[in-house]
């Protein structure tokens, strides 16, 4: 089975239908934040358009467990990754997709979607507050890397990365993982954490994607003052990229998200961490 994470802009891309039609073993997983972003505004119309293919290919759509429930998970193989999927939630998503395209729509549908939109708006407002100071924090964190290190970490290929650079990355990400766990759950984050254990966890991989995103932004001469709304979108995209490392990749029109995803997968493999087998349209067509 090939399992890809999809962000919101991929849900209406023509390539998604081709992917689903190619094999019943091709599946899509949506994260909780992708669903939240989909529902934050005009949820009924947006959900209907975004889940059109979920209504047509229901058995190939899944949802992730809520992010805060995944923070203790250590994923070392494909079975561990499968345990991150919310199978009951997946059935509910499939049912919702069918309801959205049912004619006439169920009487209770509009009220239910309105409820989901309210929940999504609250969550996005909370994330908005969390990322207000994100830019300054990220720039300060990556100041430990010089220009050549930035190029190596965000570069492609099998370039050798010096141990000293890797140690900087690990030190930064271990601290970021602890901080992330403390912020997002009552327990965890205070005990000493081995790098080998941390690399199998969502918090580490999300922090890695944030690091790679920031390095790429600085490498291309990104300007300060990115609007908070766009930082919210960035945070959601980076969550998709991080979870995608446990599976076969991500579907997105966003070039930067794809670059972060590839770089994260490459580094995690160099460090001996589990990463799902890469999928690409070209490789699939050659099978």
C-alpha cells in the first residue's frame, strides 16, 4: 500500500484523481490540521469541493489521530506508522464526504458543518497566537549554522555532512522536541531523551522541518515580517511534511513544502531513522 499525506491545495489537483485511479492500494491520509484548515472558513463549500474525490474513492481515504495524541509515539517501522491512523475517524470522514455530495443533503448536515467551522476557527486563532513570534525565534535558533552548513542541510544529493554540523542539528532538535512536547501535553519532555528515540517521534521531525524551512528561507534571502496568516499556513504545511516522513511522502503544489519534505527524508535516512519508501509518479509509472 502506498500512503501519501495531502495538504489542502492538493485535494483539488487533477493529479490526485489519477493517483487514486491508478491503484486501489494508493491511499490518502489527512492530518487533523489539514482538516482544520479546510474548515476554517466557508466550511460547507470548501469541504464539499475538497472531499469530492473522497466521496468517489471512499475506501482510499484516511485521517490521522489528533497531533496531541501522537506525541508519545515512537515509529520504527511501517506497522508503527499505521498505528498513527485514526480508523474510526477515517470512517466518519468517508461518511461526511458522501453526505456532502448526497442529493438532497441530509437535514443535519449544515448544522454539523457549522459546528466544525466553529471548532476550526478556534483552533486556527490559537495557532495564530502561537506563531506570532515564530519568525524571530526561528532566525535566532538557526544562527548557529554558517553559510556552508545551510547549503549542505538544504541541499540535494548525498553530500557528506560533518559530525560537528550534525551535532549542532541534534542539539537544537532535541531541545525543540522537548519544548514542543511540554507545550502540547501535560506530560513528557522533561526526561533525558536519546537522539535515536527522538528521531522516531513527531515532535523531532516537525522541529526538523521547521529548521529546514527556516534555513531555506534564509538561503533565498527571505524578508522579515511575513504575515502571521501565512505563518499559520506554513505551520500546517510543515506538520504535513513531518507526518509524511513516516509514510511514502506528501502531495502538494507547494514547491517549498516538497523541498522541505525531501530534505527531511534524506537527513533522517542518513541518521538511520525509519522513513517510508519514497513514492513518485515516475517511479509508479515504470512499475
